[in-house]
C-alpha cells in the first residue's frame, strides 16, 4: 500500500491521506476506523456497486467493530440530482444519523459527487470518506473535494468544495468495471500524461497495453502517479482559480462533442477527441511540434479511444455548444493548450474559424476511413 498526504494550506488548512493498493480492501475496516469520527457510518452507493460489493464491505466494517448501514440509489448520471440528494438525506434522518456519524462514498464519480454533496450539507456537514470503485473516481473525482449535483440547466451546476477525511483506492474493484467505463478513466490518465511531464507520457506510451490488460503492477503505478498529479494541483489551487484548470485539458471541445452527440458519445470518448483537437490547436497557435502532436494521437489510439470525430455530429452544433458555454460563463472560451508535453497553459485567444477548421480536419482524418 502507498500513502500520499494531500495538504491544503492557508486558511482552513486541512490534510488527508490517499491510500492506494491491492491490499486496501482487506484492511478497510481498520482504515475507516482510523479516520472516521464515527459513532456510526452510512455507506452511500449505487444499484450496480451494492450487489457486487455491498455485503462484503459491510462485513469487513462490522468485523472491525464498526456500525454501518448502507443506502443505495439507481446507478447512473441521471441520479445525480436534487431529488436523489433529498431522498438520501431523508434516509439518513430515518436512520438517526447525527453529526457524530460519517458517510462513506462507495462507488464511482456519481456516488462520490452526490455523497460528498450530501455530507457537506447534512446537519451543516458531517465527515465523509471516499472508497472509489471506477477508474474515473480512482484517478480523479475522489480526490480534491469537488462535490456536485446536476440541474436541468446543466451538469455540476450546484455543489460545494468539501474535502473527504481520507480516500481508499483499491484497483481490484476495476476488475468488474465494463470496458467503456474503464476507457473513461483511461482518457483522464492520458490527460495527466499530456499536462504533467514527458516522463509520465513516455511511461504511458510504453505500458498502455499492460494498463489495458489490468496488469496489477503497472495499473497501480499509473493510478498512484495520476493521483499524485491531481493531488499537487489541488494543493496549489483548491478552489479552482488557476492551475487546477489544467485538468480541463481536452474538456472544452470534449464537452461540446458530448452535448452535440446528445450524450451518445461517452465522456471518455469526448475528452479523447477534445485532447486531440487541443493538440492540433496547440500546433497551429503556439507552435507545438508536429512530432508531439502525433504522439498524442498515437497514445489515444493505443488506449483504444476514438481518434476521429464521427461525421454525423454536425459542426455548427458543436460550435453552438461551445458558445453556449461561453454565454453561460459570460466570458471568452478558455482553452487549455500545450507548448509541449508537460507544459500546459490557458488561453482565451482561440478564433472560432480555427476551431471549426480543426473539427472538420478531425472528421476527415484517414483514421476514420
Ligand atoms: N468531483 C470531481 O472532481 C469530478 C471529476 C471527474 C468526474 N466527476 C463526476 O464523476 C461522474 C462520472 O464518474 P464515473 O465515470 O465513475 O461514473 P459512474 O459513477 O456513473 O460509474 C460508472 C458506472 O460504473 C458502475 N460501477 C461503479 N463501480 C463499478 C465496479 N467496480 N464494477 C462494475 N461497475 C461499477 C456504476 O454503477 C455506473 O453504472 C460524473 O458525474 C462527473 O461529473 C467529478
């Protein structure tokens, strides 16, 4: 097991452990007992995770002398809303959960975001722990304290910054994850490679086949490195005012593609195409070398993620989704681009004509033929 400590400095200074390893689940009872203030615990999970791991988890917690109940809600993004949050709160009240209790967010990013949101508000906040079970949650959403629910007007529009007391990451959970969901996490890992360093990028180039086969040694190392990158960005910019934006690399066009496809395109696929588009924009605008740009394309292909924008997604619609975001934020569209691998920067100076041209190029890429 590897432990890293996330340190938030300044006003409201706070620190917590992120524990990663294939032995986490075995010792989860002791781990939770160490961090919870909990007289009582409630694991919040979804209807896919509960039948797979719910009983085993409750058994392990009970064995460590912990009193834990479980609340589940229907799996999927459609549940990440105010109705589910209210229903969870009502169930917590029924169970008699008070401020001496703690919540365990046990599932993917949807569970983590919603359980964290509830924990930050229930009785003016109670502690929570994260036990992430998807690759997205293990390398991204369980770390950093962003909680949220979706509104009809859009995703993640209501939420809080509320850090967990600890994060327990056991990659063994990933063995039951559907390939599409694994791909969503892989896209975020590729993103870390692009924004962080040539060393990590090279490791991903060398080991992508092993990662996809869930080779334990390689997978745990890549998860540790990804968590380390996220941790460092959260430490310097907890409230997402500056460098934490680098985590949005590939997400500007990625989100527009997802929306323009009517969410037929998964998040991971949207982000992969968004990362390729951002590399092309970087080549045109800030002199990213063609060699680096091609390496981004090849890594995404090696990850089994799409490399061409489906021709059926209308370019005008993609552009209108991009500008709808711009209208919402009342400002220019900010893109994260790269000068080279490991050198991201933020710019609002990207002309619509270049974005349009790049989208068209990516529809006509030979890889689609
Ligand atoms: N808070 C943040 O910083 C942050 C960062 C990235 C993403 N997010 C949010 O995370 C969400 C996406 O997270 P996600 O990709 O984990 O989606 P998810 O939580 O919907 O999980 C994906 C699917 O996998 C199932 N599942 C979970 N663990 C499993 C396992 N071990 N075996 C089999 N099936 C399993 C789930 O039931 C679900 O059907 C989005 O709502 C997004 O906004 C938040």
